[in-house]
C-alpha cells in the first residue's frame, strides 16, 4: 500500500530528482510532486512523495529535520486536505 508524505521547507534550488534520490535510500519512490503557485507558476517550497508504507515510515523518521540545500526539511505523513468553500 502506498503512503503520501508531506515534505516542507524545501529550498527553491532543490530539484524533484534530488528529493526522489534522497527518499529512494529508504525504498522505491512512486512519485514526487512539487506544488506550484497558481498565479505565478513558481515553486511554493513544499511537495509530496509517494512510496510504500514501510519505507515511508522509515523515511519520515530519518529525514525529518535533515538539512538539504541549506534548509531543514519538515517531513511527515500527509494529511487529507480540508474542504474549503469555493467562491
């Protein structure tokens, strides 16, 4: 079963491939998605990594707080997004 991991505080100079390689140390990475701003198209500094459940747990424990690109990553299990009213 696949688990989604939130990865925050990512340096703007870090690439999706760098994050994929970092997480691949713990198991197969199914996907990496950086979140972009709708208005500007710029990277917002966070993203999501999807990988196997056991590997995801190990990655979260090992990578939370690890410095990458001069910034300490915030890594935890992704939470369901709250539904917000559309205007």
